C-alpha cells in the first residue's frame, strides 16, 4: 500500500503543514541530537529536521526515495528483522507506525534489542480513546481513508503495556493536537505529559 500510494501519503502531510509541524515539534521535544533510528520512516515527513543523524528503515522502497532527499540515511528492511547489531542506537523512534503493524511485539522487541542500555524509544501514535482516534476510526470503517482502513488503534495504556513487555520502561510523554479534528488546523507547541483527548501523543521509554 505505501509503495503504491507513497506520493499520496506524503502529499497528505504537505497539504496539512500545521499538523505536520505540530507532530514534529512533539517528537523533537523528546529526541536528543544523537544517533536516531526511525522504524517505519516512510517518506520521513515527521523526522526530517531532527538534530541528530537519522537512519530510516522501511519495507516500502518508494517512500525511502523521498526520505533520502530529506537527508535521512535510508535502509530497505523490515522492523521485525532490523539489520543492526545489538545496542547500536541512542534513540529509536516510531511515528504513527504501531497502528499499521499486524503484530507490534516482534518489532518492539527489535527496537529494544538495537537500543543502547540507557537509550530511549519514542513512540508517537493517535490514541484510540480520543476525538482524533474516533475520527480516524470513522474513516476506517466508512472506507473514506485509503490508509487508515488497514490501521489498528491503541490506547495510551495499551501502548505502555506493550513497551513494558519488551523491557522498555515508561519515562514521560508529550501531547499535541488539542483541538477537535474538524476544526481549522493550527500549529501547536507540545505539552509535556498525557493530555486528555490529545490527538497525537509521543511516549518516551528507556532501556534499563
């Protein structure tokens, strides 16, 4: 799907610049300027501009061509079989990737494996039990979204439990998209913590 419609996916972010910037600022709040791996990088719309060197992995080849033009070092690979040694990265991020995985746990185990001890995983997602989550669920079930019809959404608690099960301990989080989905989009700066009804949440966990 992402190989075939990569241009439409990337155009969604280009046309919704305010949403892209809000989500990018939220991610950037939790990611340092060290070596970063993005699992499921796609076209790199959300990680482009991070301060550290970003390596992006994705099984879809065509989106990686756009990510490469955005300055990301790209590798065509699957998240459940990452081509890296143990303890390789300071940060591993996943941005709206979890919902498209048939089985998230094998990918999260790989995330934990390639993280350095004391390294951080930042997982950004749309919580199911928010207005934004319910809006995307409507698009999913109505067939009005090409991409979200394949998605499975999770609550904040479900995500934290999955991370804990692979040895990643919750540290903190930040939130954005505090307005309702059908309201005019605006650029928001992230708020630390889990804000009720926030449409985009990044959870940071650590590998002890």
